[in-house]
C-alpha cells in the first residue's frame, strides 16, 4: 500500500486487440498509485477523448489479469453453488430468459472517475438466490471470474437488494469483452470495484471472503460515499 492507504496493485494490462483502435488511449498514468495504463472506451464517445478529461464521462477499463478474457455467448456459463439446495449452471440464453431488470445509475470508481446515467440490464441476484434456495448457514456470496484472478464478495443482505444484479446488457447493448462480458456483476450502490467482470461463479458461503482489491486494502463494504474515507465527488488528477 502507498501512503494514502490505497493499494498498489499489479500492473493493469489491457487487451488491445479486442478493443480496436478507436477510443483507446495509452500511456496516461493513473494518479493514485494503481500502476495502470489507462484506456477509455465509451460507446457514446467513439473518439475516447472525453474519457481523458477528469469527469469527462468515459469509462476506464480495468483488468488485473494478464490478457483480455473472452468467452463467446455460446461458451459462457454461470455457476451458482455453495450453501444452496439447488446448485445450477446457466447459459447466457437461460439468464436472458429469466425476469429482467434495468437500472440507470452513475458508475463511480473509488479512484474518482464517474460515468453518469449508465444503464445496466440483467437478472437480480435475489432471483438467482431464490431459485437456488439459500440454506440457513448461507451468509455471504463469493464471486469468481473467468479471468482466473479477480474475485469479489457481498453479504447475503446486500446481495438481496433490488439494485444488485448480474448484468449482460450495458447501455442497451451486450456487455463487451472489455467491460467484462458476456456477464458481469453490477453492484449499483457500491464502488465499481465490487462489480466483478467476466463473472463465472457465485458461491454462497458462511462468511464474507474478501475480494481481490480488498486484500490490498479496499473496504469490503464499498458503499459509494461511505467507504475508503471518500465522498462520491469526482476528483481531478
Ligand atoms: N474481473 C475483474 N473485474 C473487475 C476489475 C478487474 O480488474 N477484473 N476491476 C474492477 C474495478 S477497480 C473497476 S473500477 C471496474 C471497471 O469496470 P470497467 O473496466 O468496465 O470500466 O471493474 C471492476 N471489476
Ligand atoms: Mo475501480
């Protein structure tokens, strides 16, 4: 950790090929200690230029793995297991056939960038949990990813909120590889590090198992405005 108590992570590597040339910027360094390259891909801004400005509305693509993970819609699977009565593995088509929810909120990274009014669509975690039948010993969820590296956690109470979902749509289009498609977590009321990309597993556990960045000092409870001693105002570099 650096002196601000922020994690100094592994280099964040971006898979370039799948992003294409447009909207990708290299070389800009992140200001806060995460040793990362910055790339911006924003469907509303194909030039990517606004994303280079603080508060400019662009996403920054994060990936702690060594390459950009990819799974086709056909190959994608989501497993729900652990302390449940009915473990299951779902295809993307099966997830799409479940009751769908849409949320429009500001995306807020704990490092200060924010993207207003971003729409995510998919299946509420509460629906998946009800379908699986959580056993009384179940107290938390552990999320794992097919990048093989990242993980996240939520308490069961957090996960059952109506703004916690497994998302396969983002701004009315399928979630792209760069943004964690085909399916990512979208934990709307929390900082974006909670929203695990390339989601492959949801395991019901008897206690919270802290996720990737939480091992490097990020708060396990990641409520926007309350955690990591920050408010939710964007910061400039
Ligand atoms: N699998 C995985 N999920 C992840 C990350 C990651 O590196 N790997 N980074 C997290 C962080 S810190 C943020 S801010 C968001 C970034 O999402 P984006 O790349 O779609 O902007 O993803 C979160 N989920
Ligand atoms: Mo983040």
